[in-house]
């Protein structure tokens, strides 16, 4: 019964439907591709002739059940009972074909030498083109959008601008991300201090860098070179950046991506070739340091790699190589970390940096709640977030699953390393009492292995075509893929909105009519009021933070009572403040948020 051809076909379709996106624009091409894939697999004798036993089906049911839970989160617009019922049925059916699907791929242990990973000038041009286009369409800092309405982006730019104007982060302006993230935004502010053109340039550089190392990884795993692999890597980067967890761009995770991809490429190359050299461990240490000083919880991927390598070397009793590897990574880490620490020592801001970036983020990041989150909750939260965000970002878990099947058949050592690093990456990203969707974007580099089968398939499909026709076809397919993936991108909601419709810009124009433009954003993250009034904050607590929030509110209330500031802005709810009058209100064009502008009652 389990080996019935009809049942296997139904099961394969059910397995594919578990990953179907909830957006119609993305669902149509997904279903078309899934249909073609199902037809292809039913012609594969290894798939159709595999003898399924009850034990394998029961084992396969557990991952399918997790896929079903993610399906329910993804299809949250359906009635909950209906979604749970459909998900469960799909999981029951899908587990029948999953063992046969995995077994159908030929086991071919491969040692990847790194030959063919050197990129050509055309490859760099393609990477640069995608690096420019991807943020243009999916980032809130895009040149296509007149005003950036995202609060985190404005806070980062405000601190970055403050750095180039002589202020020191943590000492003069309090924000809770890592210093390198503010240095990146400072470079953007050097280009364009009072809008996001400069930040957009930094996003383009980061995105192009990610495409480059993703392409090198794909070529390492496939041995395929040429325009097909380059364009495919760019298009699949577009698909990944269009995921729900990219959010609106200019996040710590976005700027960590190129460093993660570069470090992961070096690790895969070393482990797969069974040749870990001291020379290559140093740049890995530098990459880890870059990530650590942007957002240390994103280092989780490398924690998994480190755990695996420790076990790998100890099992082989190769303690000498283990110690050399650790030494190389530490040297690379110190090479970047020492200058960062010296920057704060020289500017007499080291205690503030330690307190805010480390102590507050580790111990006080609790959204102002008086209740302490239990250790059990902190440990279980990443599991729940994994299921929920896998549902909302179907591309990433799908790529990772494909990549693991691909790697398990070619190099189990690399597959094991990627599995452990995926677990630690998600665990470190989501451990804590507060989570945001963009945290999940950190798993993107680990999904690149799933691009390798797509490149191999494209190469087979276009192998008989003339070079010119092959290039045209792959570019056309990439354009269609990118266009359809935009249906998943959250930033599309900002297309076509006039700058006057954004409260951050509109209310700022009222303030700009006054010579005294001093202001306080009370109890919320700045939405651009400092940027669009062309000023830097003159207070440490210029914005609300999730860490130490009650103290921040008390400091801001004291400043308001002093009547030192001409304008007060609040979000969501109006307030009653002695000596101030409400002069204007506005509403976000994309969210159900109201803004209130108060002016001091000067005699």
C-alpha cells in the first residue's frame, strides 16, 4: 500500500504543499515549479522503486509535523481550525514520500577542493548589479521611496551622523546595537547625512559582497562556473532578501550577512577538503569579530561550527590542529577587536560601551516588563520562533532542507556541521524575552547550500543551448523569479506613498518653521524627526530602548518637566503635559499608529 504509485504521487504533492507560500504572486510560480518537479520525480526509478517501511514513515512524520506547524503560522489568514486540519493531513500524507525522496538522490561522497571558485570580471559585474537592484526594491532606504518610515533605521542613522559630528555612541548617544553597525551608518552619513542615500550605498556594498561569497560557495559545491551560476546566485539572493524576515532593511542581520557568508565559505572549504590551514583560520576570526561588534547574538552560527570542529578534532585525536585553529581564529578576532576597544578607551567611553552593549542587552533586554522571564521560557522560545518564522519565511527553511539533502549525499561532514550551526544560529538569535521577525534573517547564509541543486538543474536544462541563447534564458528566468518574489517583500507597502504622508517628515516640516527646533521623542523610537529637522540629539536618551526602558522614560520625563525642549512628540497615545499644547497630529500611512506634536507654551 505504502509503495503504491498513486499514493506516492499524492504524498509528494502534499509534501510540496507544506511549503507553499501564502502570497498569491509567490504561490503561482511555486506551484508550477512544484508540479514540474513532481512529474520529474515520478519518472525517477530510484524514487518510485524505493521500498517504504513503516519505521521510516514514522520517523519522517516528525519533520513533516514541524512543517505542518510552520504551515499553520504561514497561512494565518485561514481559520485556525481549518489551517490545523489541512496542515495535519498534508503532514500525514507527506511523510510517506519523504524517505523515498531522500533516498532517490545518489550518495556520492565528494571532497571539495575549491577549484573553480575564482571569480571573473563578469561575475563581479553580475554581483554588483544584483547588489544595486536588490536593496533598491526591498529596502526602506531605497531611492524609489521618498521617505524612510522605519524607526530602527532612523535611530542607526542618527547615531551614525552623530559619530561624524563628534559624538560617541554609548557615551553621548545611547543605542543598544554594536559599534561597527554605527560605523557603517556613519560612512553612509558621510555620503548623505540627512537622508538614506548613503545608507543605501552601504546596503548595496553589503548585498553585492554577500552575492560574491554565496556564488563562491555554490561553485565550491557544484564545480559549475559561468553566467548560469552567477545569475542564479543573484536571483536566489533576491528571493532570500524578499523574505518576511528581511523586514525593511538596514538591520544588524543584513550587515552581518556578507561576513557570515565569507566565514562560512572558508569553513566549508576547509572542512570539505579536510585541509584546515592556520592561514585560513585568521580571516575567519576577523569575520567573527565583525559580526560580534555588529550584534553578538548573530555569532551563533560560528558557535555551532566551533562545537563541531572541537568534536571533529578530538575524535581524530588531532589536538595540535585544534589548538592551531583556535589560535588562528583568536588572532583574527583580536586584530579587529583591539582597535574597536581602543576607540572607546581613547574616547573615555569603555565603561559605557560595556554596560550598554553587553550588560543591558544580556540582562535587561525585557521590553520594560517588571516580570523576569524564566530560564525554561528563554530556552523554549527559540524552538517556537523557529517554527513560527519558518512558516512566515518559507524560502529559507526550504533552501536549507534542500541543501541538507544535497550535502548529506555528497559530504556528511559538511552536512553535520551545517546542521549544528543552524541550530545554534537560531538558538542564539532568539534566546531572550523579546524577538523580532528580522532575527530569523541570520540563517540566510546557511541556506546557500540549497542553491547548489538549482544551479546543477539549470545547467542540465540549458546544456544543449547555444551560449547566447543560454544567457538570454537564464537572465529571463532570473527576472521572472525576482519579479514574482517581490510579492513576499514587506517593503512594497511603501511604494507610491508621498513623503508628506509620513509623520516623520510631515510633522518635522512644522518644527522646521521655528528657529528653536529642540525636541524629545517621548517613549518611542525616532521615526526621522531628528533627520528631517536637520539636527543631532543633545541628550543621551534620545530614543526609547527595549533595555533599561523605565530609566529612559524617567530621564525623558525629567527633561520634559524642565521645559528645556520646545517640542515633544508622542506615539500611539496623547499625553497631558503642563506647559505644552497639542498643535498637530498625524497617522502612519502603513501602520495603525498615531503621532502627536506638542509645543511649549512660551510667553
